[in-house]
């Protein structure tokens, strides 16, 4: 018997990258997992843009994909989830480490972090925890599309563990929070960065 036997999980964006690794890990831990995904990768992953270059259309699309969808999912989960459930949002270290051209992305993820913190307060009486996982440089298609090769080669220098993270590294943190040992952690934003920011 595994730690999540008899449990169910919904993973949004579960077809690739970190989301896929989360699906695989939760399944390996015994959960029955359902996942959703966007077929239009370009709409789901709009590229970096300087503040001066953000159009109203890009602003609306980023908030719809990264913020509105998460809010509605958290809202739905709060209504249908059994007592003792878990809400785990995946954010980004970039909410704490700002950089040029990611203001819009970081802002949408910062909103996601607040959803979990407030949900922790609102749902805590039912034993439901709500947390955020903040990946650092994780070797995914999205990271490779948004960064030049030389930046990816240097990224391990900035982590204590001297390598890029893998989707499985982040999925392990999600699995911990989803499992019974994560029951006393709520309203937190946990960095899964290999020590990129200490």
C-alpha cells in the first residue's frame, strides 16, 4: 500500500513538464489522478516581455491562463474537496527574484500564491491545507524556450546543488505536501530550487 492509496488528485497542466512529473509521481504514490491540459501551447506560454511592450491583449491572456483559471480551480476544489484535502499551486521563484521581462508572469504567479494563502485560512477548519511550490530553474521545454543556451549553462552555478532541477525534483515536493506527512504545513510558499536562493 502506498501513501496516497484511495486518494484522488486533479492536476492542471498535466501533459508535460512539471505537471506531467506530478501526475506520474502522484500515480506512483497510489493516487487516482485526472489531469487537464491546454492544446494551444503558445497561448499557455506567452514569452517574456518588457513592461513597455506588454499589450492589453497579452495582459488579459496571461491573467486568464495563469490566474483566473487557478482561482476558479481553487474555488471549485474548496466546494467539492473532502475534509483533509490538499490544494497545491505551482508558482515560481521569480515572484521573489524579479528579473527584466517577467513582470507580467511574476505578477500572475504572485496572485496564485495569495489564493493559496487565503484558502489556507478559509478552508483550514476542514483540515484542508493550501500551499505553493516555487520551482527555480527546472529543465523543462518552457525554461529552454525562454532562455538562451548560455544562460542555461550558467544556471547551475547559482544553485547550492550545482545543477538544474528536474520536473521530478519539483514533483517530489508536491507529493510530500499531498501526502500525510504534509498535514501540518499550510499557507506556505516552499522554494523547490536546489538552493538557488538561500
